[in-house]
C-alpha cells in the first residue's frame, strides 16, 4: 500500500460559506473521516490555521533564520489534509472525489516517495 497526501486548497479573499453550509461541511468531513477509518485507509488528517500566522525556519549562510510566514506569497494555501493508505492512485483518487465533495474545496492528490532500500 502506498501513502497519499490529499491536500485541501483554499483561496484567500473568497467569501466564507454561510454558517449552515460550514456546519454541513464539518459534518460531511467527520463522516468521511469515519468512513476512511472504518475501511482502514485513514492514517492522519487535520485542518490548518490561516497561513499568516505561520513561522518559517530556514538555513541561510550557515545560520538558522526564523521569520513570520507564510513561506510562499500566494493567494492559495493548504487549508487541511488527509494522509491515507491506498492500493493505487485510482483508489486514492476515489477518496479525493469524496473529500472534495465533503469539504467543498479542491483536493490535490500526491503519493509519498518510496523509502530507499536499506
């Protein structure tokens, strides 16, 4: 089984959904999480805070520098994610279809790199 990252993409400046729509999204995501867990594909999931409170840590000229984030200056950012284990890309894409409906946002699917042989 391969692990996949299903990342939820948000766009700054878009109107937030109405409260009833937001509550339905929360319920749909909770139901999706429960289904993923019951079927044994769920590894981990989480929602992220706004990118403007991120902190970036990087090495510059041999020194560790910490700055206010976000790292990428962009209107688009990752708002949350799932890590799942799936048989193949087709299975991961099926879960992503459910995810995009539940969270009402685009979902990008990326496999994790294979571990190098020991």
